[in-house]
C-alpha cells in the first residue's frame, strides 16, 4: 500500500513538472530551445553553447524566451526532448551535437513550422539548417606561437579521435609551426577519448618526458595544463574554452568557440521572418572562433600571432595555402592555391613532414 | 622510431604514479571480497573520495587533510552499501551498481564549485642525497608519501590476511559464513568493518587522482578506474602481492603505450589502447582454465548472510 502511494506521488510530481515547463509560452515572444549533449558546467564545449544562450537572452531581453535541456543522450531521447520543446511553442531549436543529426531531421518533419539548427552535421531540410566552426583557423595561430616558442623543437599533440576535424587541426598547426620554425617536429598521441583527465595527463607527461616543451591538445579537459604546470618550462593552449585558470602560464593562449553572434543572428532572422535553411561554416572573421588572450610570450611572437589572426579574419590568408604536399610526397596544392571546403571536410591525410600513420 | 627518447627512469616513475590509484582501490576491494562481500561500487567510492579529498584539501590547504577526508567519504558511501546489504540483505550486485551510479551523481553535485581550481601540491618526499642517485634515486626515493603508503599498505594487507589471527577470522567469514557464525564470530560486524576499509581505500585512490595524478577536479574523472580495480582483484586471484603486480602491470601498459606513441613507434594505436584490457581478459581466461585459480575465490563471495539461516 505504501508503495502504491509512493508511486502515485512520484507520478503526480513528474506530471506536475512536465506541465510546468511549457506553461509560460507566449505568442509575442520568440521561443528558442537549446539541446545540449553535456552538462552546462563541463567547462568546455557545452559551457560555451550555454554562454551563447545567455548572450541571446541579454541581447533581445523581453523579446525572446529560451529553454534548454542539458545532458541529452544522442539518440531517441533527443527526439523526445525536441518534440516536447516544439509542442511547448518553440520557434527555433538549436541541436548542438553531431549525434543529434537524425533526431533533428525526424522531429523537423513533424513540425514544419518550427526552425531547427544542427551543429556540425551535414543533413539539411527546408526547416533544418546546419552550422559549424572553422577551428583550424585558430589552430594555425596557435601553431605559429608553438613553433616560435619551442626550444627543443618538439611539439606534443594530444589528439582525440581520427576524424577530419581533428586531422585538420593537426595539419593546420603543423603547417603554421613549420613556417615559424623549420626544425619543428610533431609527436602525436591518440588518446581515443574526448574527455579522460587521467589519460590526458599521462599523455601530456609522456610527451613532456620525451622532450616536448609545447603541448597542443584536442581533448577537452585542463589535465594537460596541470601536467605542463608541474613540469615547468612547458606551455599549453586552451581548447574549446579559454581555460583561463592556467593563465598566464602554462596556458599562453586558447581557441574559444563563440556561438553567440551566430545564435543572435539566427534568432533575429526568425523574428524578421527571413530565416532560411543554410549551411554555415564560419571562422575567425565572423567571430565564431576566437583566440584567447595571448600571455607570457615575447612581444614580437604575440604581434605576429595577432597579425596572422587578423589576416585570416580578413580573408587575406588561408591556413591551407600551397605549395603543400601530402605525407606521401604527392602534390596536394600548387603554389598559391588554397584548399577547397570539400577536401577540408573530408580530410583523412597528413601533410608532408608529419610522421606516423593516422589510425583507421 | 627512436626508442632512446624514452627514459626508463621516468617511465618507471610515472608508471608507479599511474598505478597507485588502482593499487589502493584494489587492495581495499581485496579485503572486502576476502570477507565474502562483492562490492561493485568501487568506481562510485573512488569518485566520492576524489571530490571529497579535493574539496577538503582546497578548503584547508592541506593535502593530508584531503586524503583523510577522502578516506572518510569513501568509507561513508561504503557504509551505505554495507547497511543495505548486511542488515537489509539487499542483493550485493544490484546495490553495488547503485552505489557507483549514486557516487557519480553526488560527486558532480558536490563538485559544482570546484572545477578549474588548483589543489595544494603534494610534494615528492625530499630524502636528501638518496634522491640524487642515478635511476634508484628517482624510482625508489623520488615519490610522494602516498606511493610509499600504498606499498606499505600492500604489505600490511598481506600480513593481516596471512599472518594475523584477525585476518584468519576475516577469511573464515568469507569462506563459510554459517560455520563462522556457529563458532561465535560476528559475521555482520566483520563484514561491515571490511566494507568500510574497502571504501576508505577506494576513497584514497580517488583522491590520489584528483590531488596528485591529474591534479584537478572534473566530473567523471575516474572514468572506469574502479572497474579496473575490481578486475585486478580477480586477476590477482585474491592475493595481496599479485594485486600489486596487477596494478603495476595495468598502469604500466597504459603509460607505456602513450610513451611508445609519443616516440613514434609504428604500432597500430588501437592495439596499444586495447592491450591492458586484452591482458586482463587473457589472464582471466588462463585462470579459469586452471582449477586452482577458480577455487581461489572466497566460497561465500556475494552471498547474503542472516543469523536465522
């Protein structure tokens, strides 16, 4: 009997919660939903998406209402979350992880009047647009600093998974580092995880013990910074978020995902009725990728890095500009030629000079 | 490929650091299982120890206070498991899994305000001229106190289980709790003590991650170390000396594969990453193929006990 009462109370509570969420939907406001793959306190990827959501609220004030759901599993649950958001009157929904791709397309079919924006995916529909950031532009800037700062000429790179996004980052940093310092050598460790502080720390330590005095990372925790701080004389760079707690050294700069300008732009488009499905791939220029404050490096290195950043932003310089060969020595880009987006999106090869094989 | 860049001294030294959390957690679980209790909550107790130790170390500025707090936090969570399984006779496997899930959840709640903070450093012991000896200086005399503590604990656990009367009593409880009860041994009290000890050890292991090995707090930072500790106990066929071997082997393979990668050895990365797990599976298969190995498990392992039985 007690058990039945308990169950009843729980169900009632759950039902009350479910009804409370959509209760305040109003027609004159634009309602924007955000679906996050991680907790908003992860200090990295999801944290930056949520910061952008707060900026949207700040920018539009009373004209907009935002709702979000964190730690949504990639799969059927995501479809349920988005369906609920749409039913509760959302006009625009941002699905912020690659794994939400099919759920987004499915939900979008059921709600043709609701606009959807899916991050880092490639499937689009009349009411589904996609967006992503050119992080490799930021990596070119960091690569330059890395090449200038290394004294042992060995740069350690902690990579996550062998997908085009990560390979692009390695190539972009290597090309820039090589330009800054022709003797530079990259040691790449594949961690096969986005987030495992102990493993990232071990990887950083292994690289440092083998002589690397600069650590670049494409994993999400600050553990490599802690290892660099302990070793002394080693520098590292923030990933996805500023990682400012390790300023001014070992963290000497960072790549920051800044989604706010894009989110504000798209919400504005919905308000104006001008929203259309498209594919956005923005970099430093439009402000989607930011370089964190450059600290604890000589002034000339900082000035050069900022110049590279500004030239990339202005479209005067492309991080993948020929002459460039593939790792096997075959020609990829001729003198002055720049890489096309299709090749970049599917990048599965190292450029000439990098050693080791990409795991399959 | 240039293997000369790997310094054997630093490799062994970092291997010991990487293995210490596993060793501490596995030693605790060894004692728990020797008492006939299967606690699958090691991962949860580790991460509660990781945040508990981190928080107290940051608040007080003393890493030692942090480690003490971690042991208390781990033991507290273990006691919840103990009450549920020893007094309320809940299923040990299900309760252990629930303990892990609960520990992961409450640790991220407790840790909300602690991400991005640097803990006070746990320095390496300064042993004067001994630390300057080649190789031996760094490998034997160049560690923080927790590493020595874990080695001492290995010996203490071995001595307790094999050479002391109390250890014999604990093993009797684990082998046949009905017979032990008939002899007037307080089965539940001994098991509760073993569970609390196991929790304290797991908590210490977790704190070693958040205070020394990484060192910082991030949600979910144990990422499976507790499960590996459980596997090490079986791998070691419930012997303290082999727990040490298992923990160092496991930690060693992880560190070695990262070092080999960094040195550019052209081995496929996937196999290197898999290797610790493959070795564990291989040992488990070898052990179960030998009859003596299977018989090494405490006979009452995982069974609930009530005096009315």
